[in-house]
């Protein structure tokens, strides 16, 4: 079975994950595992855990906060 996790190298781009810590569809442990692998090969990463959020972000006011965090991350590396 193919897994994209096997193709991660130090050439992978900086990666940010915004993930609800109450997500029952895609558990936050998946993002944590991915970022751990990226860190091990030297890729810059950041996890933004959204307290109490399930799958998706809401309300809109909170979403703006996480979009801003993503933009700040991009500004560091682009």
C-alpha cells in the first residue's frame, strides 16, 4: 500500500497544520505524527491546535485567527 509519508525528505516545504483537538473524523494525532516525521528530516513545521474544535473551523471570527496564523507562517518561508 502506498503511503505519502514514505516520500518525505528534507526537501519537503515548510508545513503548518491547523487542526481541531476534538476532531473525531480525522484525529489530531494524524497531524502530530506527520509533523513529527517532517521535523525528523529537518522540515520547519508548526501545529496550531484549535481547542474544542471538531472537523472544520467555526465560527467565522475564530477562523480569521487561524487564517492569520497561516499567513504569518507563510511570510516566514515565502
